[in-house]
C-alpha cells in the first residue's frame, strides 16, 4: 500500500512539473495549494491510475469478436447438429450396408457416441460462457462497480433487472425450450455468483449494516420474479435453491456487531461456526464469516480483525 501511495504521489508530482518525477514526499495539499480545485483523494488518484478495460487487447476479441448474437448462433447450431446425429447415422448406415453388404455398425456407433458427447459439451459450455459474459463482462460496471457502492440505498437493482430481462428476451426468443431453460439457469447462477462477490469481496467502497438486509431481500425477490416469469420461466424450486446461497449470507449480516464477532471468534477457534435461524443450523467457514465482518463499519469489528488476523484497516 505504501509503495502504491508513493507511486501515486510521484505521478502527481510528474504531472505538476511537466513530466519530471519529483522524489520528495510532497503532500497532496501542497501540490495543489495554488489551484482553486480541491486536491484529489488517494482513492481518486488510484482509480485514475488503473488501466481501463477498454484498452485491453482481449477487449476487442471478446466484445467484438464474440458478441451475444454470435454465441447464441453457436449454441443453436451445435444443438441442431446434436438432434440430427441419429438421422445422419441412419443415412450413413444405409449407404454402408448398400455398398459393403453389412458389418461395421459398431465402428459407426462408436464414432457417433463421441460426436454426441462433444456436441453436448459444446452446448453446455457455450451456454455457461455466454451467461458468464453477460454478467461479468457486458454488465461488469453494473454488478462489480456500481451495485451497493458506498451504501445499499445508494443504488437500485431495477436497472440490472431491466438489462437481464432484455438479454433473456433477445437470447431466448430464438432458442428452443430446452436451450432457453439451460441458458436461463446458467444466467441465474452467474447472478448469484456476482451477488456473492459483491457482498463478500466488495472492495473498499462497500459497507453493509443490519438495516440493509430487508432491502437486499427485496432485491432477491426481484430476481426471483424475473426468472420465474409468473410461472412461465424457471421452476420456483430451482430459483429458490440458487438464491438460498445469498439468503444464507444475509442471516449473519443481519446480526449486530457483538453476536457477529462471537461467530468470528468461534470460527477462528474451530474452523467454522454455527448459527440457528428458523429451526435450522447454518454453518459458515472461517473465511466467509470473517469477510462478512470485514464489510461492517463498526470500530469493534475492525479492532477484532486487526487483533485476530493482523489485518490493517486499509484492507477494507
């Protein structure tokens, strides 16, 4: 962290002096004392120093070379071939029998078994890749950068739900029913993974308090309604099973600092901790419960993490 701050100060000094690097540890305030604008914070300087995703070599390849329409076409094409392998096999068998007089069916069957497996893997993998691309690439700004930034009430899930609805309408409208369900399931799984990442690894700009839990539950309800589509979408049981991974995290997030710290101490001593909720025993590993406490603003929680794990407050 110290090296990063020194690098940021050096960059500011270089910009202030027309490109020459100043090695002295000049404060940000003194650098901009003659300017009417307030000096930028270290966080702002750091964010400006991070290379933009758009400048990456892979950006053009993924965004332009693999758009959603191309991936959807690949999925549909592989699925079409998969459904017609039996007809192709029968046509080849009839030609083989006509020319060779029989025999060799076992070889043909073996070849087409491998063909079916490869096509099924292509459909499954591409569906998962497309869902991952939609959430973690096309909507990375919405999920990873803006959602719950600084505070839960500062952002809304509405624009994310609208974009997901638009993607589902575009992709699923040209797919058969089996592929629609497969893609929707993968998309829901990636949304759950994104929520878990935001709640547990949200970075230095995300804090959560007990009062946030009811709103987070409302956001989960929005996702449930989207993917269920009034009974025409995914089965309710599947949706609830996937969303339960996030709902489980909300239970310790709803605790006050004292009980949550006791869970961290229990997990530190035993490797895991257990809390009761509505007659169920919820088990959390040490890593998960520690990261939940790290997202809390209470000073006592920060002090405990510093004592038990030797973590600096900068980690938040």
